[in-house]
């Protein structure tokens, strides 16, 4: 049994391991090639997060999903480069919106070069992804465009907040379906689609990716509260400091409204205060880490991961299916 990629996926089949490793190596080369520019400064900025590493979770899903068709089809690696470039571009933009100082254990692009350069570098990566997509055909362009629209819509809905009368938790889960689930679903879809897999298989893997994507983001929500910067590669409580309501906070507010416990109400009031103050921020993190709302968020993560695993049921039994199932367990383990 060996591990494939930084995500720690266990693979028990040597042929599958070799295919996935070769694919991820080719994706890494493709990312470096796609982020080169005739302008050295643009190359440096565009490769900043590529060279910082990362789990390459989306390319991994492309490679595993391609196992259900012709796993050597020419469009597989380029489509994986497209989804990772798109993901990287959103990180540049997210860090500007969140005023994040650290990403993947290194200074964020906005900290190093300023907001304007970070935003424009993200735009540059979107442009390079579009260039690669053009060679993959109109269907690939349409699929990516629809996913990107959902991604941006999710980001806007998060910024706007739920409409009056809408359950904040339901709203947030819808946001995650767009913001995170859409691109992870496309990763699975591209892998199956580019390999020429049966349309039923493409649909199953797309649904799996959508649910896994939500679980993946919920695990990040838990990590943002529960981990330290060494574990997560970014500053803990970033969303908390910026007042972004992640699931542990939403579960806290839900509980406070239902039970009216003094300690819950006091914690909500602390979260509503100025958390740019380091002492308040530290105290809020400490209290949330010990609060039942964090455990509820972990249970929500497990539920979505189990839903993703269940979505795979129609697929034939094979080592690729087993690997996809194990990814559900790995996502839950991150939030454990």
C-alpha cells in the first residue's frame, strides 16, 4: 500500500498508482508551462502558488475518474491543468477579499506584491486556463463556463448573505455547492468525459464530486477553527477575523437562538465585535474550539462525505472506485 500525492490517498494497485503518479507529474509540468510569461515578473507571480505546492486534489480526481474509460486519452492531463489553474486563480482573488497574509505556508501574493498584482495574476491564470480549454473542444468550454458561473455566483451569494427568512445554514451549504462543489464536480466530470467513459458514469462521478466538494470545504471550515498554522498552511481563524460565517459559527448561532444559553449568546456577541483585535480573536478561537458547534460541523462534514461515497454505488467494483471511496474517508480525517 502506498500514498499518492500530498493528500495521502492509499492505493493498493500498482498499475493504478503508476497511472495516477504519471498523470500528476504531467500536470505539474503543465502548470509550470502554463504559468510562464515573456515578462519575468508575471512568471514569478503566476508561479508563486504553483511552486508553494498544494494537495492537487482536483487533478487527482481527474486522474481517478479517467480510470473508467481510456485513461491515456490526450485530453485528460490538459483538463486537469485547467481545473487546477482555475482553482489557483480563485485563491489569488480569495486572499485579496479575505486580506489573508499566508497561503500554503508562504506569504500570500497580495501581501508580497499588493492587491492589484494579486487580482491581475488571478486573471492571468484564468486566461491561460481558457487558452488550454479552447483545444479541448466546445463541450469542455461549456462545462467549464457553467462551473465558473456557479463558482462566482456562490462567492457573490456568500458576500450578500441569506435573504430574509432563509435558513442561514441552508444558504451556506448552497454557497459551498457553487464555490467549491462546482469545480470539484468538474474535475470528476472532465476525467470521465475526456476518457470517453459512458455518460452514466460521467453523471455518477459528477454527483460524487459535487458532494465531496462540499465535504472538503466543510472540513476546511473545521480546520480554520481547530488547527494551527503549521497544520493548515494558513493563518487560523482567517474567516473568523473577517466576519465570514463558516459552518461552526452558523451552528453556534443556530444553537444560541434555539437554547438561549448565556454562554452561547456571549460568544456570539464576541464574534460580532472587532476581531481584528488579536486578544479578542484569540479568545474567540479558544471558545469555539471547545464549543459543541465545532463538533456539529464535524458531523456535517461526515454526512456529506458519506453522501459522496453513496453516490459511487452504481459504478463497477474496481481499484479506482475504492480509491474514490477512500478519499471520502480522507476528507473526514482532515476534520477529525
